[in-house]
């Protein structure tokens, strides 16, 4: 049995980058919701923060769904 170390390293690198990107995207969504709470407490409008947070969560959902579709194929 011969292990292709270059391919294994490539898969590890891609999965590491995708994982960090998903965590960062989810964190941006949480920060957007936090800004909404802060703006509501101050009596200001936070529509942009909410739209940004929902966009981040939608992108996370799309990335997870794409990953699951790759696994199922």
C-alpha cells in the first residue's frame, strides 16, 4: 500500500481553510446579532446588522449543505 502524502496534505489544507472560514462567518453572524441587541437597547435602528447576520448564517447553511452534497455524491 502506497500513501499519496501530497494528496493527503492537500485535503488537510483545504479542510482546515474551509473550517476556519465557516467559523469566521458564523462569528460575524453572532457579532451582527450582538450589534442588533446593542442598537435596540440604545433606541437605534439595526437593520443592516440584522441583514448581515442573516446573510452570514445563510452562507454557513449553504456551505454545510454543499459539503453534505459532496459527501453524498
